[in-house]
C-alpha cells in the first residue's frame, strides 16, 4: 500500500479521531495537532506492516476491517501522546474546559478517554484494554469511577 492510499483509507476516521483527541485535550488546535501526531507516530511505528501490505481498496469488507484496525492503532498512539501532553497543559486546561461539560472535563484525562471509547466509540472493555494498554480491572475501574464521579457531580449540581 502506498502512503497516499493509507491516508485515503484513514481519511474518513478524522472526525472520530478529533472527537477523541478533544476528549484528552479540550482545545481545538491542540486536539488537531494530537490527531496529526498520533497518525504520524502510528505510521512511523507500523510503516513496514502498512506500506508493504497489498490492499484491495475496492473490497469494502477488507477496507472496513483495515479502518477499524488502524483506528485502534492511531487511538493508541493518540492516548500515549495525549496523556503526556495533558500533564504539561494541566494548569492551562482548567481554563480550556468547555463550561457546558465542566463535570466531564474535570475528570482525569485517562478516565475521560476511557469513557469516550466506551460510550462514544462503543468499544468493548477488551478493545479499550488494547488501546489504552491497561489491565482489564483498571479499565473497568476507570469506567466505574468516571460514571460515579459524573453522577455525584450532577446530583450535587441539581440540589443547589
């Protein structure tokens, strides 16, 4: 597969990738840069597997499976990069948080990303485990804690 074909294959994923990047770093420019960096890091790591593989872009089933596979790989790289960047932007991110979703964006970035994968991308716990590179019990714990913290925050907000 040529590099051009790879970019053509993953182009329809850009909106989904951006949504997940924004979950990690709630700033438009930083989220866009995270998508670009995640995609490039993935291509650098998997260059041999991607560019040496012959792919029939006319076969819709094969294209769908490849997109899903590459989507997870790009997300894995975005998660690694985004978590490290969110630590550097921690103080600035307090000002970046969208006001209408303050409860969600006040959660830990890894918890937000885990919840985004589960409820937005409809990933299974096993798929999230693969993307985030955490053991199963930690993925379940992040999902549970995130839901609990959101519910608690919403309950406190409604009682005011």
